[in-house]
C-alpha cells in the first residue's frame, strides 16, 4: 500500500491531510453522518434562512452587475444606519473569536476547540484567497474611484481599504461565531435571531463600502461550512476530558 511521506509536506498540508484522513477514514463515519443530520435538523432555523439568503443573493448577482447592486445599497443610507453599521461590523472582528473561545472553555473543551479550530481554518482559507490568490481584487472604494462616476456615501470615521476584497473575512467570522452560538442554543427563535445578527454584520461590510455582495455571500458560506465540518469532526471523539471545562476539570 502506498504510504504518503508526511515529512515532505508543509505544515499546512500536513494539518489538512491529517484532518481529511481522520474524517474520511474514521471507524465512526456513520456517527459523523448521524451528527451531521442531527446538527442540520436542530439548526434548521439558522441553516434554512441562510439558504434562502444565498438563493436571493444569487438571483440579485445574476440580475444586476456588481457595481449596480452596490449603488442600490449605498443609496439606502441614513445617519442612524451610519452609526448602527459602523459599530455592528465590530462583531466580525477577530477579537470576538478570542472572547467566545475563552467563554466556551467554561462550558466544554469540546465546544471551545471545535469553534477555535473552525475559526482558524476559516481564517486560513479566507486569507489564502484574499492575500495569495485574489490579492488584487478591488474593494468598492477603489473600484468606484477607477471605473465609476457615482460618488459613494462614506461613513465618517471608517477607514476604507482598497484591495483584498474577496471573500469578506468579517462576514466569515460573524457566521463562525453566530452559528456556533445557534448550535449551542435550544431555542429556535434565538437561532433565527442569531442568523439575522450574522447577516447584519455581513451587510455592514456592504453598507460601509468595504465589500461587495459577492464578498459577503462567499464569506457567509465559508463561515457556515467550516464550522459545521469541525463541529461534526470534534463530535465523534470519545474523549472524556473534552466534555469537561475549566469549572469542571477531569480528575
């Protein structure tokens, strides 16, 4: 049987290899599928609205051009929304990952590690696209400066970036965070509200002219899929210490 030489792999490739081998070759693959179905069913009040948003976004992206969509959203502004989205977008900052990770350590190590691993994997994938593959993709401010005559409505105090537009890292982080909270919640109404919160953070990136609709759509998909994968992956580990916390340490 062919044995891959792990020593020849880079650190990232090594981690990815181990992850997929563990996930695909696990003797508990049936349990993985069961966990997937269970998580999707229990979180349908987050997942289904997200799917509806994706369908709606695709229809808009097929019907209108990227700048046309941005102009439509940019015209719908007000002093209230300027202030609201200026601060709402902070919920997509990386510091939120650290805060939630520490909080989850007091609940279960399994939850904390699943969330942190998923968030780091999301960040890695987003940055590969933003900084390596698609570094020169213009953000709205630069795009309109070069190619459009329309003057964007700019929110005072917001520093606009020019490059690395696709995908939206803030949106991916928001969906990481709020889907994790939805998975932990037992209340369907709360799950729906958590989706709305994630979507508002995503839309804040468009409102502030930091991203286009295409960017936040891709960011939301990335954030959801990777958190689901890692939640399922950690769910099949039968390690007692994972179900303890800082407040209830394994003896």
